[in-house]
C-alpha cells in the first residue's frame, strides 16, 4: 500500500470516530501527514527540474524549447567538459571552439589540443551537409582528447553552464551557416546561426568572469562587389552580394558594438576559400572531385565577356596557423561583470593565399590527380551570390600575426585527393 492511499480524497469521506478528542487528534495527524507528503512531492518535482540534463528550467520561449532537445548536464558530463578543457602545457590557453565538428573547427581543435591547450568543442551537427562526415570528424576529435558538446550557440543556458564549469580564456567561434547559394533556399538559417547565435554567444561572453578573448570567422565574401584588388581590410565592405555575406558583415558590426560597450577583445578573420582534407562537401573542389570520379559533368562558371572566375584558394593548414596566431596575439578583454573597464582590442584580418587561381585550372589539377578527364559544362555565372573573383592582400596579417601561407593549390589538392580517396574507399558513400 502506498502512503498516498492513507490520504482521504475528500474530508467528507473521512470516517467519524468514537470520541471527538480522538477525531480531532486523527484529523490533526492526517493534516500533518498531508502537509508532509505534499512537501515531499513538491521537493521531488523541484529536484527533478534542477537536475534535469538539459537544465532548462521551464522553457520560456519556443526557441529555447526547440534547443532543449540536446542532452547535456550532469556530473559525468561536467567531468568530460572539464577534462577536455584542461590545459596541459605551461602558458597554455583554454578554448571553447564553436563549430568544432565542422571543417575548420576540427583542424583548429586538433592543432590546439596537440600543443597542450585545453579545448572544448560545441556543435549542433545540423544537416546542411552530410552529417556522417561531421560524426567522423567528431570521432577523430575524441581520439585526440577533444570532447564535442552537442548543442546550439543560441542556447544561453548551455553556454552559461559551460562558462560556469570552465573559465575559458578564449573562444574560437567558427559555428555558422556557411555557403553562399543555400541562402536563397534557407535564409532564416543564416539569421539563426550567424546573427542571433553570434549575439547570444557575445551576451554570454560579456557576462562571463573572466571575459574571454574571442577570435571568430568572418569571410572574404564581405568584399562583395568590391572591384579593387587585392582586397585589403581598408576596402569598402558595404556591397554584399549574398545574404551569407550580409550576415558576416553584420557580424563585424556586432563585434564592434560588443567591443565598444563591454570591452570584449574581438578578432575577426576573413577566410578566403579554404580547402583540404576533411573539407566541406558543398564546396566546388569537393563536389568536382566527387562528380569527376562519377563521370558526371561539372559546371564551370565564367563571368561577363567570358571573364575568368578565380578564387584565392587557401590551404587548411595555413588557415589553422592564422587562427592560432590570432588566438596567441589576442589581448585580454577588459570588462568584468558585464561592464567595460577600458578600451579593448578590435581587429580584422584577411587570411588568404594571395594567388588567385582560375576555377578551370583547379579542374585541370584535379583531372591530373584523379587521372580522369572531367566533363566540363561552361556556364554563365548565375546571380545567386557568387562573385567573379577573390584575391587577398595579407600584409596586415603578415605584420601582426606573422601569417605566411606556404601551400600552393597543386600541393594542397594532392593532400585533399589522397584523403578523399582514402576516406571514401572505406565503404562510405559520397553524398550528392
Ligand atoms: N571554408 C571556407 O572556405 C570559409 C570561408 C570563409 C568563411 N568561413 C567561415 O568559417 C567558419 C567555419 O567554416 P567551415 O568551412 O568549417 O564550415 P562548416 O559548415 O564545416 O562548419 C561549421 C560548423 O558549425 C556548426 N553549426 C552551424 N550552426 C550552428 C549553431 N547554431 N550552433 C552550433 N553549431 C552550429 C555546423 O554543424 C558545422 O559543423 C564559418 O563561420 C564559415 O562561415 C569558411
């Protein structure tokens, strides 16, 4: 019999007893029991909510509710978080890497971990491209000792918890909705991750004690319709050609605001077409490789008057060196408790290769490496966000970060193709 069975459902059902005194006594003791068990039940409910893994005490809005599907929290989870973020070298830093299961995030996380820094990953494993590739990168990170927390940068409760468990010195913010053309299909995903997510992250960082220094990925796409080459950080960036570019440009302005008001140290990196092993399947060098091997034709765009479309392809290892140098030279944020104490560092750097290559040359290199002739389908560059060329001036990064790219496209693609053939020979299917 459960104790709940002792409690009458209505006082009227309470059986009258012989003496009024005994009656009063029983009534009193039942009331005490009722109060006691009500408190026990109430207590259990409260304990359940406070200890629940997603620790979202009664979601207050729809976005929070949809974000709380991720499973996080609890003592063993915290232990993994702490252990992954533990610094193992003298003068090491502890870094929260957002977008860690992504292409750049994986490489940066491994490089940081290998030199003894504490690294904790965060990624929502969205399905923008083949999720099994993200899971394979996660497995690689696990082997290196990096734990990737599954969650969204819009989840403030999760971010606050992470900063409560680990006083991160740095944030390497790479989580974003990438890709230029997809913005016409799913514009809100860009607003969600690149604007709302960035603001949410900065809100948590500004209130963290100590405030971390933040290095984050902007993009060469902010140069948009700028025609002055090579692109310099001083050039205009007010003519984005895609919503993706517009959200990255907005990110740079948002960074300015948080630096100005709260004293957050912020460094934006404008990456130029990054490629390499574990790359992104939505990028041309990746799906060209897949389609050439399948015997499918590949679209090669040309600009107005048969103009060449060219990209400043930058090899992943060079980008990683630039990211680490940006983290190492980042000054501390100056605020505390959400209040600015003095001026803080605010920087933007181009990270490119400074040698644009026509896309048709990229295809010729791939043909040689794959030993397969490509079926080229020459088409006019559609007006869907792509620009005709990109070319980085990297003198600022060279001066301030010691950034010096060393890998040419031929060498880098050879490494990519070797990885691709090896990865997809292991029974994995190249999606698309
Ligand atoms: N690869 C390039 O050529 C290039 C060029 C310019 C800029 N960038 C920028 O560099 C960064 C890294 O790019 P990448 O090529 O590694 O892309 P990626 O798509 O491989 O990596 C981004 C990762 O972030 C995750 N993510 C997205 N939204 C999230 C959210 N709301 N919460 C948590 N995780 C989320 C994704 O699941 C993904 O794993 C991005 O900010 C991108 O815009 C990349």
